[in-house]
C-alpha cells in the first residue's frame, strides 16, 4: 500500500516543480531576474503548496495547468507565435481535463483577451474573439484526447458525444457545487456554502507575511501601475475573479480550492524587489536586520508545522494547534496523523488492558498503520452511535478534528463532551488524546427543566448517560431553581430563558454537553451540579417574625429580628432572599433548604403589604414538584410583585412563608423566641 501511494504522488510532485519554475519564470520576465528568484523562494517555503504538492489529488494539477495557460497566454499577448497560441490552448485543455473547476479558466482567457484587445487593439476585437474560439477548440480537442477519443451517449439511448464521461461527471459536480455539503466554519456547522468561508480560509491559512506583502504589492500597483500590460491582465484577473467565484459556490471544504490563486499571489509579491532594494539602499544595519527577520519569520512559519503541512494555520488562527476552532475537512485533516499516533501510543501506552478508543476521519482502516484500537464513530467497523455520550466511560480516547467538530457523523454532537475538555495531547495537530478517569463518586441523579416538559425521557437518559438507574427529577426553570443536595446532572433547554436569572444560578456549574436539535434528539444543555453549601447559594439576610395578624409597624416594634437560616415548619430552612426593583414592581427570589419532603402540596408565599398589612399584590407559588424534592436540596423561587395601579406614598412591605395548599394554613416558625410566628416580614420597605 505504501509503495503504491508513493508512486502515485510522483506525478503531482513533478507538476509542483513545473509550477515553481513557471512562477519564477513569469516574475523574472515581467520584472527581472531578482524578482524571479524571490518568487521561487516564496514558493519553496509556502506551506500550502508544500502540503498539496505531495498529495495524489487533482488540486495541484488544475493549479499548475491553469497557471501555465495564463502564463503562455500572457507570453502570446506580448509576442504572438503559433507555438504560444497552440500551447495556450493545450494548457487550457489540460486544466479542464484535470478537474471540473478547470472550466473557470475559459472565463479567465475570455476576460484577459477582451481587456487586452479593448485597451491595445480595439479595432481588431473581432479577430481576437476568433483567436479565443480557436484556443477553446484546441482545449476541447485535447480534452477529448485525454479520454481516448471516447464517443458515448450521456444517457441511455442518447446521441454519442465526445468525452461523455467528463460531461457526466461535470453534471454531478454541478449539483455538488450548488448544493454544497455540511461544513464547519468558525465553531458552527453550516449546510451549503457561505460567502465568508473562502475569505476567512485565505486569511487564516495563508502566511501572514505573504498577506502583508500582497497588500503592499497591490498598493504599489495602484500607485505605479500594474507593470507590463501584456502580463498585468493575465496576472491580476485570475486572483480577483477566482476569489469572487469561490464565494458564490456551495462547496466549502478546504484551502485546496483556493490553491489556483497562490502562484499569482507569489508573483505579485515578488514584484516588490525594487522597493526592497530601495529600502536597503541606505545600507542601514537595522533595515537589513528587519528584512532578515521577515525572511526567517516566513520560513519558520511553515517549517514549524513540519511534516504536517496540511494542518498549517498562521498566527491569526493560533497556529496549527488553533486552526481546528475555525476550519476542518481538507483545510486541516485528511487522516495524515496515524503514524505519529502509533509512535505516541508506544511512548505513552494506555493503562490497563483496554485499547484506545479511536474516532478517526479516514477512508482507510487505521489498523493498516499498525494501530490497536476500539473503533467508535466514524472509524471503520464502528458502531452507528456512541453510547454514554453525555458521560463517556473511563479510558483513553483519540478523536480526530473532523468528528470532534461534528462532521462525518450520524449525530453531529456525538463528541460535544470532549469539546469541553482539555486534551492530554494533540497528535499531528489533528488527533486529540483524552484520558477519561474513573469518577470515585459518580452522579446518580438527573434534574431536568420541565418547561413545558422534560427534554429527555427515560430511554434518552439511559442512552445518553449509559446508566439506566439514574433518578430523574424535574423543576420549572422559568419560575424556580433546584440545587441538588448530593450533586446531579442538570438538563436545560438549549436557549436560555431569562439570561440574568440563569447566569446567576449556573455559577460554578460547568457545561459538559450541548446538543443542537437533531432528528434523533431535542436541543439541550447539560451541566454538572455538585453539592453546594447554603452560604454559597443564598445571601445572608435579616427578617422579622410575628403572627399574621400583626400589622407591619407592630412587627417592627415587637417582633423578633432574626438572621437566616431559620427553620420553617420543621421541614424547610429559610436561607435568605434577593430583590430587584423596577418602575412597575419588584422581583423577589426566596431561598429554601429542604429538610424532608412535605407530605402534601404546599406553596411559597410572597405578598406585597400596605401599612395596615393588607396584601396589595400576591405572587405565591412553587416551581418544583414535591416528588422532585430531596433532603438537602436548595430551591429558589421567583416571585413577581407588581405595584397596584393606585399606589400611594407607602410605606409598603414584603412578607414570605410556607402554607398548605389544601387548607391554606401557614407553617409555623419555631425555635426563635416568638410564639405563633407564621410568616417572615422582609426588610423591603417601599417606596
């Protein structure tokens, strides 16, 4: 297998050498020998050309032949000869034959010839159009030659046409290019193309110094003109038109689709040789050092990713190890890291007898590389789905970037748990190693927001957590919050409700899994809620105790001032409260700790009182079902108290407590030196 793979790469390598020679030749003929040498030097250390110049794909072929055609066309415009004319047509045919996107160069030829003819010989426009048609006929004849002069119908029973296989493939690719496929872009999966994909790809995977040089070269071009007219159109038109064309297509899978413009960029930058010579003319040492540092930076930027040039990203993306946050697919990974993974596993063996679990993107079986592993999606021979994806089983996992970011999977969120973890190592910048440790105190409870209903049923919980015996409780996360007394998983809707409310409640709870809505599951967020102390949840506050019949003024004079916590009904502990005022009313949050589960339905009281103790607004409620309350749980209840329409100058007060729903009898508050106390008057005095 290795010998075959190496042999099939040799023609691509020779095409890369040809492309390098043409790049240097074009620059030298347009701006001088030193410009050609700089173009060749830039080519030799350009990491994307190095990466694709050794791969058995069609990308380097269409790049080389398209560039060769543009070069020969530029030479023909300068000095028309029969040899250059035929060569231009043959190069165009080779570009068309090498890849379906080669038809783009027909448009390039047309634009270059049209612009040249209009500027130089507008009176001979018709003759130039005939020459263009002749080049096109030569290219199509060469295409037909590449298919052995094939004559076959495009559809059964149709008329035979030349090179039918090519046209059938073109029809397939046209649908693919238009519809696109699932693409990872800046942390999101997108179906079809997005116009920002290729500009962002160009920005993050092209060496920064090359980009800066390109900007400077364009600025010099605008100030001093494009250079030799015979070369300018053929040099600059492909760069702009190809990038614009790429922004319109739906197939967004990698930098390799931008490869055809790279040699034009190198020639454009190389024309800065006169500016560099002028910069050094003074002989200043710091100027020489600055150019030397730029040269070293350009070389080092690519060399530091050796030998994994496909994974190259510039410093704007955080280097090769940071690129996975923005792009995937052929911009980063084509299964090139298995040998490096084998070396790593030999140096860092997995503890115990279980093999590493491998989620790999590759068309080949990783076992061919001498790896011992347990396959998980999408590796060859893998199961369809991953069990316990919310809480992976202990062991070592190796997950490549493609499945990690959701590509090539039945469920794009399969490995979201790992996205929230720090990998033990990154192999070849594409294979992330994770060690999942055994939890000495595994969580046994799941608490779900039930607004309007729980997101995960018993089957989904067992499949996602890999445990059928989990206790499942619910609460209404819009009106209440439940902190588990002994730790639990917390399942919430994917879209937050009141952001301030949720943000405060989720403090200290790490997000461990987030899944988008999929045909197999709803959108949801999963957090781990560990045991929290009352002090970590509720604010320490004061309140007054007294019987219900006492008006607020009497409570403040004769009642008992207490500092939470205080026992209510020997079942709950009142821990404190928080309040926010606005023009229409106030938002009250009361905090309670469960001592034991009540025997029947209860409600948590929240009343806005006037000076005589008459309720002006009532917001009682309990957003947690009784059977979801466990001893040690801490619950927070939200109360909204709106001011009455005819509110006077006050003062007004707020009271809270607990009562039975069936009898409306309030729970007594004992052990505080005030008999018959059944409510807490909170020091929220209005206005």
